[in-house]
C-alpha cells in the first residue's frame, strides 16, 4: 500500500537548522511530484511549494524562499525539507503530500512537529 | 494569488442534520477546486476532487458542487465521525492555496 512516512518531532533553538524527511513506498517515487504544506499550531494549511521528483527541481512559494530547501534522495524514495536559521514562527507541523496526476493531494505523510524555542 | 474564503468559520450541528459548507474564490478557477477533511492530530484526506468528482473510499454522503468562484461541500446527514475541519484548495494556478477552513462541531 502507498505510504508516506515522515521523520520524528524536532525541538530546536532559534538560529539552528532542521532537516525532515518523507519516505515514500508502494509506488514509483519519480512518477509523482511531492509537495510540502505547513500548519502552525491551531491554524490552517499553507502550501510551501513542491519538488519534481523526476528532475529534482524545487519550486517555492514566495513566503518560503531563502531559508527553505527541498531535496531528494531518489534512490531511497525520500523527499527532504531543510529549514535553516530557524525562527519562532517556524514552529509548526510540516506535511509532505503526493500530488496526484489530477493535481490534488491524494496521500499525505503523518506530519512532523517542529518546535523552535530558546 | 487566488484567495479562497470559506464560510462559516465554525458550524455547530446535530448528528443527522444535512449541511453545506461554502468556498469562494477571489477569481474564476473553473472546477479546479478540491475538498479535504482534517481530524484532530491527523493528516488531511481528500474528499472531493475537481469540485464535484467523487473519491474512491469516501462515503457517499459527501458531495460537492460549483464552478467559477462559488463552491459547496454538502454532507448529507452528518455522522459523529464527520466532526472535523474542512478545507478547500485550488489547483487552477500557482501558488496553490487553501481556504482557512470550516470547523464542524457538535451542537
């Protein structure tokens, strides 16, 4: 069965970096784009961008340009999100989501809670 | 960017009632609109694609309608497990955007 399994929760200090992973299984990884979505505590969903899992090309929403990097370990069917110079406002749950060929998100990871606190 | 406005923000209902949730786009998005349900501490799951198309495995009490700028998610006879937050999302243009959500709560 298709699964997206994300790494575990993270507790970081402001200014540090974090890298979270999203391991896909049950399908051909390079056939479907991977998107990233942020959800701050008690808030709604915010689209961060996506990565072409065939070419590795990332695309970022405006609010996520600069400190955010999407990458792949295609041989391991894994997509990664790295956030540098963490700020308190980065405290959130980050989801990876597979984009169906029909442009909606059909499978989601379980989410990774990143807490930034001094 | 296309803004999606969902209303109401919160809807209090009794199980067994039938309800409609609204999602309005700031410009026409044809039928490029999808609905998701998110239960507490869970990931979202897709309910309806392209405004009105069904998703395999989703109960038939969920249906969608609309095109252009006005969209509706209908739940026919709300079940206890339906109390959660509902989001709309557009795939008409970049950046992809979500509505702010409607929380369905028990009256």
